[in-house]
C-alpha cells in the first residue's frame, strides 16, 4: 500500500479522532502556534465522559475551554512554561506548572510526562508522505512518538513546512494512527513597538557584539531593539531555541547568513518559532532554516561549539550580587525557566562567547510608585533563574555591569552604577548595612 492509500485509510473526522481519548490518558501536544486546536476542542466537548485526562504542553496561544476550573477532574492542564492563558487560569486550580531547563526536555518527556497519546498539527504530506511538524513541532515530538501508544495528527494547510532532521522534524503517514483535516491560520504573537528606553538598553549590548558572532535573541522589546541595531553587522549566525521576527528582518537584510558558524554553518538553527505570519511564511520550505529538538538546541555543550556565541535574554530583576530572577513576581509564576540558564552557560563556555541579561532599571507599581529592579535582595518568593555564579553581563538603560569572576564588593559597585540614579544611594546604604561591602 502506498502512502496515499495509507493516508485515506487513516483519515477520520475530528469527532472520531476525539473519541479515541479515554480516561487517564496522558496527552502531549506541541506548544504555541503548533497546537492542534481543532482536535483539542473536539476532545474538550467530551469532557463529561472523561476523568483524569492530562494535557501536557507549554506556552499555549489559544484560550482552550478545558483550562477553566469547571473542567477539573476531567481534563487537567500541565505546563512547562507560562504563557498569557496559563497565567490567567493558573489561580483557578486547573493548571499545573513545573520548572525545568529546556535542555532537559527529553528527560522530562520520558520520565515525567510519559505520554501515551500524541496530538500533533502537521503540514500536508510531501512526495514521500512525510508531514512537517511546522514552526514549533520539533520541540520534542520525536521522543513523544517513540513513547505514545496512539498518534493523532491534524493536517492543516496553513502549517509551515520546516526542514530539519528527518526523524526529528517530520512524521510519515505510515507512522500515525489517525489523521484528521482542519485548516486555520496559525496563532500569532505580535510584538509591541520598541521604546526609546529599550533602544538604549539594546545599544549597550550591540556595541559588544562582533561581526561573525552567532546569536540567540529572546522575545520582547529589548530583543526587537537589538535586532534593529544589528543591521550594520556582518556575517551573523543564529542558534536559538526560539526564532523571532527580528531574525527574519536581519536575514532579509543580509546581516544573518551563517557563514562564520562553527557548527551547522549556513543554517538558522532553531527549535521553535513565535511571532507573526511573516515569520511562519519565512520558515516555509526555506533551505536555510533547520529545526531540531529543544534538548539538542539548548544543550550547553552544543551551544558552546559556536565560537563567539552571544546569548541575549530578558530578566525581571536581580540582587546586588547578580542573582537574576526572570520568571516570577514574588511567589507568582510569570513565565518559566525555559532555555535561559542553558544559553547563559553555553555562551560563557563558547570561545569568545558572551551572555547578557537585560531589563529596565525600574518598574512602576499600580499606584504609580517607581521601584528599583536592582535591590540588595530579591523579594520573598522570587525565583533565581540564573545564579550569580553564572551571570556575566547585566544590562540596563544606564550601562553594562560585567560580573563574571568578580568579588561581591565589585559586583555591588558595578550593579549600583547601572541602577536608576534615584536608588543608588539607598542601594549603597543597603549593601553596607547587610555586609555586602564595608
């Protein structure tokens, strides 16, 4: 039987695919724009028939009904990275979160998630019957396929066909149990306009990036500003967990070509993408873009193989010794550990590598009061995403604090210099009072 006949033999309706799900199933589905939303919605409609079903994924971009508290006991959500919808529903009791590093995804999938069902959104099959996992699917689908007893795919004509390794980036028609078809536009995550303050922060980073470097840039205003300021650089490469719109712009301008990369030269090497439709179109059948599992992309030893590797990530705050919190507001989980620590460690192991953690020096409380994001100590409950032993550069609009290998007193002095001027005297007093400097 050729793959076209096998495709027809496995083709079912969304309702038929959803009927396969049974109580106590452990289901993995890809995050962000690659979530097979129509299958998930069909399963959700059956929730009263189901008990103790767990959906495992992260950073969803669809407001699935099953996240609501009334679905508790029927369909439960387990996330490894908080997005806007997880944050909204988390306090309601039907969303569970675990903190882990992206480089450990394969271990987590095998030992904690242990899915017996895999739901995937894929592209239409190519001439060999291979269906691409799309802009996010390579995350850990190859491991999930190996573990799952049942594989259900939703073929969506809007799904980007993204190249990569055959095993990790594609699934063949013969390797799935059920196929259903439903088309919809991929979920986008538009980026806000870049502010003058973010441009100032970015300018301090960009002047420290050499031509021929390989970069990892996260989401957010600072990341977008960095992309803007890199327009005059040459021969940059990309090795990143997350491909974003700023990298598309730099590639179109010829800044990114991968010619100087020491591993995967000529490739934009990534695991997933979040952004606009332009980004998803850019990835579609683009020989330059290659998608790999996140456990590989985020492994510090792999990152370090890239000479002059530049890691740029956002943080929320830090203390005066360089401990950085990037994922929580006190005890309230805001995002996740993700790949930050992996890339921080990989960058400092790289020949000529640099790691930057960037944030605005202040934040505003609800009453308009200005507070410093650099303090003698992190607030109660704040998660240490990057330990002070790993932190290299902390960047605010006031400059760059180089902390690697520095004494506590040197760290304190460097961080006070990049804090908002309004708080510097108090920070110095706090440091002395708490014995950080004498």
